[in-house]
C-alpha cells in the first residue's frame, strides 16, 4: 500500500511539474530558415504571392493526400485568401496581409482551435541568386499552444526546410524555358486597339493586367471582337527604369478611338519571330532574337512586340505559357 501511495505521489508531483513548466514556456515562437534559389526574382516571388502556385511546392500538401485547397475570388497579392481541409491535419485558412513585389510577403494563418500565426517571406538578390527567408511567427500563445509549439517546433522547422527545397526546385525548373528557332515572316498590316502607358519594371505586370481588363470592357461596349491574342508593343525597353509600352488587341478593321483608347496598326512587312514556352517575364526570347539579328547582320526597323498565346488565368502552370516575340526588320 505504501509503495502504491508513493507511486501516486511521484506521478502527482510529475504532473504538477509538467503543468507548472507550461507557465514558463515562451509565449512567442519564431521559426526561420533560408535558401538560395537560382532563378529570377519575379518567378520566385510569384510562386509565393499566388496561393494557386503553392500546390506545386507546399510541403504539407505533398505530405497529406487528404488535404484539399479552396480559393477565394482573389488568389494573389494583398487580400488573397485560401483555406484547406484535411482528414489528418484539420482545417484552416491563410490571407496575404502585405505584399511588396520581389521584396516581402506577410500572411496571417488561422489554424482554428489550434491558434494562429504569421508567415513572413523575404526575398533578396544575392550573387545571381535569390535569397529566400521563410519565417514562422506565433505570438502571444496561450497555455496549451505553448505546449503544442514545444512539442512540434522541430517538425515545423523540417516542413519549412522541405518547402524551401521544393520551391527552389520549382523555380529553377521554371527558369529553364524553351524557345523555337527564329523564323523570318512577312506580315500584313493589322489594325489594333491599344492603351499606351509607362511603368517601372516591378509594377509593369500589374499595370498590364489592369489595361487588358479595361480594353476588354471597352471592346465589349463597342461590340468589337478581338481578332487575335493580346499583345504588348515596347516603345522603350528599359529594364532599369521607366518603360513606355502599349497593350492591345487586334481588331478586324480600323475604327475610331476615344480618349485613352487608340486605334493603331501593327506594321506589315518582314519580321523576325521567335516562339517561347515558359514564364512571360523571361528575357530568353529577346536575348536569342538580339543575337540572331547580330549574327545575320539584320537591323530592327521598328518597335518590337510580344503576343500572349496562353491565358495565365486559365493555365496556372507558367512552364506551359506560350508567347511569340516579333522584331520588324529591314
């Protein structure tokens, strides 16, 4: 009997010690890891900034076959939202609270009964690589949350490292885009409806998207159907400063413009054209065309343009995007 009482006393003391220990566990937890990725900053940032891209590299989605992602109306940038359900890992949701192109992303994660956390991403260019830091922060944790973090901190760290390795593999694959041989073609003059604007490099993608949306609405109001794929003409191609450009759609015949909407023409005549498969921001087709003109003693005779043959809203996999670049030549 005395032995049993002693055993119960020892167990009671251990339980009390464990419970008291929880009071001294830290209320805030920080888990951080970094990796260098050999890719373009726009590719790396875009893979994190759009929740739909997480399906390609998320460590939790790959480890849990029962996990299903659900997306809000907006999936990229500030206000983007996604949620998940899982038979093994429970449910939760994540929202992008801050997004600075190619610099920083801050998300808020709600794990339901398991608490909440912040996820901070930092992107820095470093020696022809992109240094990516993924920081997990759980602040002001309650009593039980502290125990959860104490028990699973190492596991979370492993998941973060795995996710960064997956992200590295994905982004470096996307950098390896493909191009066709250069073709010399003769084109007919093509009427187009465009909006002319300018932008710095970091904001150009977002601004182009807004312009194409405005153009689409304008053509619908005018009952004008696009006669081909969307395109961008580059008047000043300056990667380090402001670039002047025109986004537009081909139309069947010339018509009048109005205010910001201009009816112009893509020039007819001889062009050098190359087809590219991969991320639209890749410099590869431009570099190959520049070298082709140099090797064949050809001179560019007008503004170049690129045509987007894949819709990113329909095809999320950037490795399947198809684009054609045209150089008017003499």
